[in-house]
């Protein structure tokens, strides 16, 4: 199920976001305190078990909040598999492709709307539901002789629907056994009970919950198909050493005062994800840890799996991951650089690497593992400033990972970085802006209408092609000569002069005029262009600082 439109109202600093369309991989861009995080957190109100606090309500909308208003609503598009599940469970209903979820300030439960489909709210005794199933059993019990009826415990049928197949089966089996004991002298009664007990439609997997078709549909979606938003702001890191004894205690929910060995102990969940992605069975490791050859073989295989999964998202030199078993039941995560000639250098514990590398490693391990497992399978991921510690090249590498995630999970994320914007299609790029006078957050679908300062990272991102052209030698060799001037005003003077002359013999059209950011940028910019195949000219002012730049250019082989 994918979110296609959403709206948030009266939530923290948001008065009304308006109806916003979003894609499968959508970036929210805005300045600090503009409301990006608030927008992401507002979407979590659509989670089934989320609770709304009074402190979350906008204190500037007290009058509006006296009435019932929708705090968050989202229109979702169902995939073919989900549509078929509903068709199988509710064959009498038209095909449901879209569904709207909303939560109000008066009702703590998420509510549902189903396009323009009319669904009956009248009690339906023909509905194959838990309520009708229990009614059938209780009606049957009421026909029994009183001396049998008063001995039967009907607690199972007086409560809500069992949580799962196991509790249903055990409850029904226990009830049936007691019934057989009580009615042992009445074979006809037992025969009638067996007919009810073994009816195929009375199996747990076939039972719905609700007395009307609409309630049953809502309950089924809530239990089986309700979308889940998962918000991430703190990205758990993996360090160098893992104390397997403490990890196993955590897995068994045993708490101890100290969980340290050399380095800070990794959280059990993160370590579990590491082992999952490496396809390393901790029980199998425990069995072979006393046999060095088998232990090394097992860990080498797991290490190669991790290496293969990490490298595509890491845009630096290739690396190799090595899981090593040490005395004291300690697992070390060792990283090495692999060079083109096959040599391996910089071998050391993961915790000794740069913050950006540790973030990338941990991000891939946690998200790749959890989205493959049931914990985050098909969840809508809300990421607050991912990859903020990474170099732009590595940030662009994360795009591959996010795009892969968007295949199984819709991803909505907030960022300040132009290198974390991968798609400029409206809906996949949204701008959040704070109106300081009204203290309101606004979301721009047509983001080009936002404030110029807010758009700064987007404008830098849009110019990425020009930057990449500078370092592409093939483009440089086949391009027109460039003339670099000190500032944008110099470029404007040249263009105005060219337009005024209107003389094709001395026109500047054959040249690309490039304005440096300031005087200090002229030298490196000229060298960049020259070194990448461009025929490069530099036009300087007649000032002392410009003469110094000229001397520096001459010392760098400019004539």
C-alpha cells in the first residue's frame, strides 16, 4: 500500500498543509525549524496504535479544535495483491483500489473511507464473522438440556476475537474436549456439535470480525492491511567489537549492569541485523567456535556476503568486511581497503573508520536487513536527514540504496543537502517553508514558488550537470572556449557590452562566459576548466588583488 496524497491540520506548527501528492521516493527540503520533521511525524498519526497528545495539537487553533477536525488524512493506493485479498474475503464488494485513512481530534482510532463505494452498515447474519460464529454456537448451546447447559463454560465466546490461529485452535480444542466430557451420555448432541466444529467456514483464517459488512471490512484492514509508518531520526551505529555473551543475554531478555567490552556494546537489534544480512546463524557459530577451520570457513562466507552487499552503496574505493572470532566470545568487525592492483591496506576495526563510513555501514545493515524481515516489510519509511555525515559523493551513493528501498518500501525523507535530491518531479520533491509572521508551516508541491533562500539546495542540485561538465574531459575538449570573470557583475557588463555593439566580428557568442563566485575562486576555477580540456581565458580587473591572481595564473602555466 502506497501513500499518494496526504493532509495534516492543527498539528504542532502546521495549521493546514493542504492536500499534497507524494511519490514512492519523496524528499522534503526546507530550512531549519521550517517544519520538515513535523510533517514526517504528523504522518505517524495514521498508524493504527498511535496516540495523540494534547501537546501535539496546535495551540493557535483552539477555536477550530472545539469541533471535530481531521488531524491527518492520507489517500492510499492498494497494490494488486492487497486488492485480491479483499476480493477473496469480500466477494460481494466491488474491487477496492484506493482507501483513505484519517484520524481526528475526537476519536483516538484511525477511521477509513472507501472511495465512492457503498458498503452496508446493516447487521448481516450471513456474514462469516466471529460475531455470527459465536452467536451460532451460543444459540446451539441454548437448545441443550439445562443439566448440560449449566456445566458449559462459554468464556471463549463472550470475549473478543482471538489474537491468532494458535490461540483460536487451543481455545476451541479445549472447549470441544470439555463439551465431549459433559455430553458423553448424549451422542446426538455431540454429533450436532461436531458439525459446527468442523465446518470449513468456521476456521479461524476464514472468520471476519464485525456484525456488518463495513465494520468487518474496516476490522480486516486494521488487522491485516493497515499501512505502517516508521520514523527514523537516530540511526543506530555498529562499532568494532561485539560481546556475544551480552548479545545472547539481550536476546534472551536478561539484563545486566555492564555490557561493555573494549568498545561500547552494540545494541542487540543492530547486531541481530548484522547477522541477518550476513546470513550468520549465531547457534551454528557457537557449535563450531571450538573448531578453528570450520569457524574460519563459516565467518569467511558471512564476511563475503556482507562485502558484496555493502560495496554497491559505498562510492569510495572497494572495501572488504572481515568478521573475526576472538577469545572471550568476542566478534570483531574488521574493515580493509581493496585497491585496483589487489593490494589490501588500512585494515582495522570498524569503530576506527570515519563517521561517514560507520554511518553508511550501519545504515545499509539496519535498513537492508529490517526491510527484508517482517519488522519493516512494506512499511512506509520516514527518514529525518539521512546521510548527513557523508561526503557528497557518498550521499549520491546512498541514492542507489534508497531507490532499492523504494521498490519494497515507500520512502519519505527530510534533507538539507542538494546531493540527496534524486528526483525533481513535483511530488517527489516538496519544499517546506515557515511563515514567521503566522508561525505556520507551508508545503509547496510546485516548489519553484517557494522563497529563494529555501530553494538554495535545490538550485545547487539543479546545477549539478554544469558541475559535472567541468570534470568531464570529453565535454571540455568538444566545447566552446570559456572566459572566466571575477564576479557575476563582470559577466553582466560583458553581455551588455556585447549586446550594445551588435558587431558579429567582435561578438562574444563563440565564448562561454563563466562568473566565478569571487576573486579567490578565479584561480582554482580556471585550473579546473583548463585541466579538463577546456580552452580557457581569464578576464581580470585592474586592481592589486587581480594582479596577484594574474601572477598565480602565470605560475600555473597560464600565459
